[in-house]
C-alpha cells in the first residue's frame, strides 16, 4: 500500500471521510504523472495529497511481455478517526 500524507491537526476535520479521485499516467519505468480529477473541497488538503501521490511508484503494464504506458484511476479515502 502506498503512503498517504500526514494530516495536520487543523485539516483533520476536512480530511474526515474525504474522498478524492486521482488519475495516474504510469510510465514504462514505473514513474508517474498524476492529476486530481475529483479533488477534495479543501485546497490545502489537495496540495498535501498531490505531494504524496507524486512519490508513488507502480509496476508498468505489460503488453506482449513489454512494458507500456497506461492510466489508472484510484480513489483515495481519508479515514481519520
């Protein structure tokens, strides 16, 4: 599982049960480009999330045994207790 950002105390109420949808373009080397296609309502929370998502790495998709670029949409849930 990939890490999510540490949520500062002043953003915990905004993060409680927040959901964002991120679209990853996964390159053949496993690096990514990412965009929030459904951000949370809080811009600061989105900024923290994007900083974290940019560090995520994936194994590239394979076609005929060769790595190819692909896209993946991932729902990100903040379950702050």
